[in-house]
């Protein structure tokens, strides 16, 4: 480096003189602003480095056999969730989390009402691998769902490999129900009995409702062995419930002015197995095809129940059985509020037991049902309408289930569905059907009110679960994105990348 001295006001100043840079060859760079439009659309030639054709782009994945094994495991877990009533968003998040934890960084999942499709992308040189599994049967076995949830957590946290998970899943799916079938029958009878108490009936009506609902469950089991579609099973259930109540009323066995509460309790039991919550969750989270399928199934099952009840009412009129006045929706008093809470807690616990839940899930479901019934009864005391009261109570049930259920090792879906069972509009449904099938000037407004209550319950549960997310993940981590209402599957958001 050279030094140049200059005079500045009589003082010599030393300035460093930088050497000129080495001469570089001139490269012609075209001015893109002066290019014609048709030149811009042309492919560049020599301006960008060419991609090596021998270099594969995309994720480095295991061999094809391993990919097929992981996809099959993920699909089978998703099938268990789907058959148990989990929402499409929950099934999608579960499959993506499992595949990512087992080495498949980018998978696309498509869930519809009857099938699950998973595609694993393997870069530009290899063709994607697609696997499909059809959901053929649906059953309420919450113990199986809970055990599957535990398995998913172990896989996502890296505590279990693919082969061990496959063996554990095989054990879960092939294990028998934790209780005998007659325990489920008694539990369905218990749901009807506690719902009767919740509606203001006496213990004699509760006992009759217990017997009739147990008979309906056994009859449904018999006709199910012959492959009778569920639509006709609902018709048989509504027919047996209504005719049995009419016969008991005509025989003067019950000395009460509310004998038709038996039918209302039986209708509540028949409505409790429908997938209304999952249908609303799918519709809210954007899975419209699956939501349409679930909605159609719920509507068809409800239509079967309506047909059975109306047919029984017509038969009762033809046989000349005495008509009983419709039970009014009684306004609860502060003195009756403890019975309302007891009925709600008992009905939720019995529903969880009928769905083969274990003791811890039963206790959490009972607490949720009691809280929901207490809120509903209190709001009705405040002269709030039934739809709004049901929505607020269901929101609280979903919130409590979302916050407490996972910390206690229980799937929120179990708590949500069990917690709103006592609030199902069995009485309003029967009143609407009676007005349509028996009274000359039928009024459909009561039946529409029952539909509105059912939708309010389902939407309230989904909203409560969504509101529980920041509380459940910690108030200090509010920056975590909301993943939508989640009632099953992993909680942590899954990062999907091709790197």
C-alpha cells in the first residue's frame, strides 16, 4: 500500500493510496428494462446456473417398503379415530404428525366420510406413494379411542418406533370390550332413568324408562345381527319406546300426570349416538364433504326415529289407547336444581359407561354433565330461552373438557359427547312429533326448536374446545397458532417442510 503526502494549511497529511483492483473480464449483462415483452417470456439461456440432472430434489426418504409400512400404520390409527366419531381435522392432524415423526416429512391427507387417503411425496425423481383405507364400521368404544390417543402421543414424542407401534395398535384393535354387553344395556337404561329425573319425573317413571330403554337396546342388538340397516333400527326403537309407554299409560301402572316422559327419555337415548358434534366440527373447520356425509347420516337416523314415533302414535289412535297430555317443559325451581345436577351427572356417566369408557373417563364425563346441567338449569331460572341456555351450557362443557380432559388422560371427545347427552332435546322432539302425528293442526315449530337446540349444543361444544386452546397450552405461549377445534389427536402444531 502506497502513502501520498499532501499539504493542508501548512501541515503534511498522509493519505493511504489504495492499489487499483485487479482487472476482471467484462461480462455482458443485458438491461432487463429495455427487453421487449416477448423477450421476457422467453426462457433464459445461460443467465442462471443449470440444475444438475443427476441431483434429486426433495426430501430424503426411507425405502419404499418402509414408506408403505408407515402409511399403513397411520391409516389404521386414523381409521380407529374416524370410526369412534373424531372429526376430519383431528384425523388429518394425527396422520400428518405420525408420518412426520416416523420419517415422512411431507404427506397430504384427504379425509372423507367413508375413506382416508394419504399421499407421500418423494421428491422429483420418485413417484409419490398413495395409500387408501375405507372406514367400514362405526362403533362407540371410547376405551379403544383413548388407548389409541396414548399410542399417538408415544409415537409423536419419539418414545416408540413403527414396528412397536404396529404391534401395540394390533393389540388395541383386537382386544375385546372392557365390559360385557349387558353392562352397556344397563347403562343405556341408566341414561334414560337419569334423563327422566332431569326432566322432572319421579322415580317410578325413571324405573319404567330404565326398563324400556334396556329392552330397546336388546331389540336393536337382535335386529343388528340380521344386518338390518340403522335407519330401520331407529324406526324399531322409536316404535317400541312409544308403544310401550302408551300401553303402560293405558294399564294405569303409573299414578302420575307425566307418563310420556318415558318416551322423551327413550328418544334422548336414541339421539345420543348420533354424530352431531363431529358434523358441526367438520363444517366449521372446512371439511365440507365429510360434514355433509355426517349431516346426512344424522338426518337419516333422525328421520327413522321420527317415523317410528309417528307410526306408534298412529297405531295408538287406531287401537283407541287413551291419549295423555303432552308434558310441558317445566321451569325448574331453585329447590329442583340439585336434582337437575344429579340427573345430568348420572346421565353423562352412564353414557360414558355404555360407550365402554373406563373409570377415570366416567368421572370426568360425570363432572362435565353435572356442570352443563347446573348451568342450563341456572339459565332457565333466569328466564333465558332453551336454545341460548343449551348453547352456553355446551360451550362451558367443551371448555372444561378441553382444559381438563387431556391433563387427566382423557380424550376431549369423550367428555364433550358425554357432557351434552343430558341436554339433548328428547322432550322437544317428542312434543313436535306428537303435534305433527296426532293433533289435527300440526305445528312444526316445536320440532324446529328441537333441531335448533341440537345444533346449539354441537356448536357450543366446538366453540368451547377452541376457546380452551390458549389456556391448555399456557397463557405464556399465546403466539402459538390456533389449529382449530381439536377433540382428538396431538395438540402440538406439526411443521411440514421439504428439507
